[in-house]
């Protein structure tokens, strides 16, 4: 029986090639889009799921309040927090503090590599997180000072490991930055997986910071706050219950604002939320956007649903054509269940063909998709993952089979319900409920399409706004060179940097140079103990800070509102001799100055050190437009780790960079020359949004194509059913325009209804997305009107070619058999 069903279904598909092709292609495109988007969604949702104890690991988050105002919502906090939590709460069984010394130069004998990321952490880190070892014992790998664990890739760079002899590396020493800082290798671990929010090339023992380096603030300090903390709770402990105890924990150890000058609030963030649901400052990990991920998942579901709706629409629309077949088969003894089985078999056959075509299309377009999202994803990797605790391959199979069943059931039910007497007498007509359903499905398809177009326009306008908005500084044509970290700090370092800068300025294609502790786009430092001289010592404010030289505001085109810029005489290698600062305009009101003129010449206290305000600068965006501008203070400081910004002319950039490299190596021998362009760093600040814009645009286009395929098939069939009517109207003198108006008005009406429904849904959804930005566009009326016009034009183009063809045909041909 099944073989007969398949044979009949196959013949029916061949008999109606156009409709079969539209059905299969529409479903295949929907499935392809769904599979590609699912790869991205499942990858994003899989972050950190490979850790054995992941469900019990949490990150300590620290909110700081000053004068009743939230001044920092971040991931860094004091070095004492983790150890005291373990001591105070039985629920906490492991604690790992993390400190990042930044990119390192690492070497062994004559091999040296730069920009290798190091994490310094407690030994509990390797018991909490699951990073398999290739060689060495993880149980005590980071207990002693100056111990290091290398990842496999870094080990391969430093040593001859072609024979996988990683155990021979254990016990050898490497140097970091200078050859005097030696670390013993105690382990080699597998490379950190791509779906880990923590990424590093090596792990160093945390005790090195305070036992070898002598940094007392790194161990059990309630004042030094440059550390990340991860804790592991006992299995089954509800972290929200522990959160409630942390308020008392803060008051007990920090005594309100007495210790730090700020009110500190702590709470726990689940590890599984760190990648997608973090709005925190000073992030250490790779951060995505949960709203983006779930939006794309919903888009994937909608596109697949549109494909299935096309099938339902076309199948039920062709019911008149199949009515005779059903009537004859019922007269010959076929039962209703047999007819339902027959039509469901056709539905499954179409879906199977669509799946095969979809998988083929995924393989073809996979490289293009991977280049857009910058991730090495694949269909086969996807099918091995889990989503909602189900294997993706099994889940997708269930969805497809369920969809085929649902999409096929209604047409099967409608077709199998025909009365053979009415059908054979020619009295069968489409039911009103069937027509209403088809129109409802068309409205849903186009509501989705219009909403997606509205969303796409708003996303692109916001991205355009972020790229064109005046940041208060100029980031164009800025080459950023890594600081000479291997050069010793001494009394001559400032003169050496200035000599290097002056040499670069002599080049015809270099407009200026500057050294600073942070470049625009990076998180600034913060001072939490700032007050105006002469004010109450109990009232403190928080200000962002950057150490800069006397060329900084000129190179970055930052406006000086009043006073003067730094001069070369403001700088000194001795911190105690520094006493001048620049402040931003937003700091004036906070510190109680009436205007910029009133602030210049006055003094402010920063951690009880007196600084004279010599100039006031205009506010600028140090970070992305997702963050508000902060009151800022610029200090006249240098450091060996400070990057050097070089403003280039637009001509002959490649040769200019090569010349700069030669001069850099002459002034700072032994230091690696590494650089990037600042505009690229700013682009990375919007990586998640840029990716969303590209992927959203791609799949919005696919959704429109799938919807138009269905519209084309449905309108084609409707016109075919009305071909005699068209012939009669032409014989009676109807014009082409009147026929075009008559046959298109129904679809225009459906598109209009869809547009009315789409506008409020798109408004609410995009308003929620725009809430990610402090600085954002206003929602203009044309954002909603243009998509309606575009969809109307697409609708008319899709159906008008067939209407015109039918209207221009010879009416004699349509009426001859009558």
C-alpha cells in the first residue's frame, strides 16, 4: 500500500511540475535558512557547556554606589572577596581569582612570541573548570609561585613537539617579557574550545603576584579591585539564596562606605549567562548578545513556517483540480483514511525532497555564511550539539516530521472530505472557510516579511548612526603601535619616547604621534576617591582616567574649551612630581564648578594627592555608543606599556608603516613591532550588532523570497481558475488595466492588512533592541512606510506578470471548449 501511495504521489508531483517546484524550493529555502541560523544559535548557546561543573560555577559581580548613584556595574572586584566568601559561606566550595597582566612576550632559548594572553589564577581554577591536560597533573599545577600551564598550540610554538612528546616539556622554564622573569612549566593542556567565554594561551600561578612580585594588593585586599572572581557552589545550592546573604557580607567586611568610599553590592552571575546575558563593564570574556541570538532563532522558525504555509495554501488551492480524483476514488471504494494517508504521503515526499535540497544548499553556501559570522561552523557539528536538552539532529528531525504532518494534515482532511456525488455532478466549489484560511496564511507571511523589512531598515540606520556620529574625537587614519614593554622604565624613558615621536613627525606622511595609557575604544581606568579641594572629605566622586602625553588631545582632535594643554614640562618620571590635570566638561558640575573658566587654576584631590586643573576639554566617547559619556580626567603620565598612536596621511600607508617599524626597532631594540588601526578596533565594539545586521539582512531577503514563491504559485493558480472569466470580460470589452485592477486588488488588500499588523509588532521589537544603546536613532515614520511600499511593489511585480500574460491571451482559446 505504501509503495502505491509513493508511486501516485510521485506521478502527481510530475504532473504539476510548476507547483511541485514552488513547494519544494520554498520549503528547501526555509529549511536551509533554519539550518544555517540554528548553527549560529546553537553555537552561541553552547558557550561554557563543556565544563563538568558548569551549572554550579558563578562569577562574582560588583556594583558600586556613590552618593546614592550607581557608578560601576562590573566584573572586577577586590582580591579579598573570593577567599572571604569561601571562609564565610559553607555553600562555596572552590574559589578562583583571575588577574590578566595583558598580552605577554614569551620565550624559550632563541624562540620568542608576543601578544600571548596569560591568565594568572588560583589552583582551584583547574578543579572548577574542565580543561583537559595532555601532560602534567592539574591537581596541584598552580599552587606555587612562578608556575605556568601552556596550551597545546603555544607549546608547539616554543618546543619541538612533532612526536607529541609533551611530557618532556614538563619542568622546563620559559621567560615572560624580560629574561629575568622565569616560570616553570608544570602542565600542558588542550587548547581552549572556541565556545569558551574565557580565552588564554597560558595559565600562571596567582601566588606569583604577591609572593614573587611583591604586590600586596593582590592577596586579601579590600582596596585593590583589579580581579575577577569565580566560585563553585555545592551541587543543588540556589545561588539566589546566597545572593541575599551577600548584602550582610558587604557590610561586615566593607562597613558601608567606610573602607572604599563606595557602597559595594555583590551578587552571583551563572557561568552559562556570562557570554550572552552580560551588560557588565570590564569584561574578561567573549561576549555575545542573547537578544540577537533569540531574534535570529525566531526568524528561522518564521521562515520555515512560511515554507510550510506555502504548501498548505497551494495544496488547498488546488483542491478543485483534485476533487475529481477524490470523487472517482471514493466511488471505487476508497475510505477517507486511505485518502488521508495518500495526501500525507505526498506531504512527506515533498518534505523529504526539500530536506535533501536544503542540505545541499547548506553545503554550498556554508563558506559564505561562515565568512559573514566569522565562525568555523558546519552542519555536521550542529547535528552533534544539544538544544533544549535534545540532540539537535533528533530535534530537527522531529520538527520536520511534525511540520510535514501539520502542513499535510489540513489539505489531506479537506481533500478527503469531498462528497463524491457533488464532485461528479460538478457541484463542488471552494469553501468559505478554506478561502479564509488561505488568506489568513498569506497575511501572516506578509506580516512577517514587512516586520522583517522594518527591522532591517532600523538596524541599518542605527549602524549608520554609530559610524557617523561625532564621537568628540577623530579615530580615522590612526595606527596604534604596542608599547615597548621590554624596555626598562628609568629616568630616560620619557625622553626616548619623545625622541621617537619627534623622529616620526619628520616623515611627510605622518601628521602626529602620541602616547597614552588607553586608546579610544578601550575601557578607561577609574578613580573612586575624587573631591574638590576644600570640600567635605566624606564626599567623594568617581571619574574615568587616562594617562596621556602633551600631544594626545591634538592628535585626536579633542576640543580644549578653556585653559591650556599639557606641555613637555608637565611630565616627569617621578610620580610625586606630577601635579597638573585636564578635566572634561561633564566633571565641572559634578565637582561644583560653575563653568570651565572657574575650574582652571583650582585643585582637586585624588586619593589625597593634590592636582591643579590647567585645562577643560570637551566630553568625548571613550567607549561605544552603548555607554554614556563619563566625567574624565587626563593625567600627564608615561609607561612602558602605553601604546603609541600615529596619525597617518592617506597616501602610501604600507611603505610608511614599514619605515615606522624600522625606527621603532632602532629606538626600542628587542621589542616586537605590533600594530592595528584604531577604526578597526571601534568596529569591533559593534561586532555583535554588525553581525546581527548582516545575518538579519540575509535571512530577511530569504523570507521575502519564500513568501513570494508562495504568492506566485497561489496567484498563478487563482488566475488559471479565472481564465474563462478573463476571456468573457475581454469579449465584452474589458481593458488590460481593468483586468489588472480586478485580479490584483485582493492581494493588494491582503498586503495592506499585513502591513497594518506588522507595524506595531516591529515597533515594539526594535524599540527593545535599540534599548541596548544609550545613544540611538529616533523611530521615524518612513521606517514603517517604506517597507509597506516595498512589499506592495514586490507583490504587484510577483502577480502582475501572470495577470498580464492571462489578460493578453486570446479569449477564444479560453472559451473554445465551452
